[in-house]
């Protein structure tokens, strides 16, 4: 894949933030004219997200709660936590979703509290 040059936040479509935040909550399918255009949009959205992280903007972690994928000529945004729902729901003794979310929240807190090396 061709590297995308480093660009300021202002060079990106302002709707990227809203789409990524929405994708962190629910699945969003963005239709494109071609598969190539979908891959370019996917790369651009990921580049935007990386730029927000480098700028250390306060909402960068929320943008990474969204998976950005291509399916034919669609860019599909979906919550990262739902990525393995189907596999985990097939376990014989599943834990409740709210308990799983509580456990993940505690793990995230522990990770943030760890000092950087």
C-alpha cells in the first residue's frame, strides 16, 4: 500500500471523526463507487485516526474503539468489542455481556495506570 503523506488535521474531512465515533457504537456501512475507492477511504480514515493520536487529542482512544474494514465496495465501521461476539457467544458457559464489559473496563484502567518504561 502506498504511504499517505503526513497531513494536518485540517486536511481531513471533518465528518471522519463523527463516523468513527458512531462506528465505535454501531455498525456503519459507507458505500463507495469502486472497491479501490473503498480501500482509499479506509486508508484515509486510518490515517486521520493515527494523526489524531499523534496530536494527542483527547478523543483519540474513542476513535480506536472502531474497526475500519473493507468489504467489496463498502467501508465498514464496527465496534471493536463486537469483533469476537459471535465466537464468544458459542462458548458453553458464556459470562454476561455486562460482566465482560466490566472486566474489560478494569483491564483498561490497569493498563493506563502502569507507568511507561
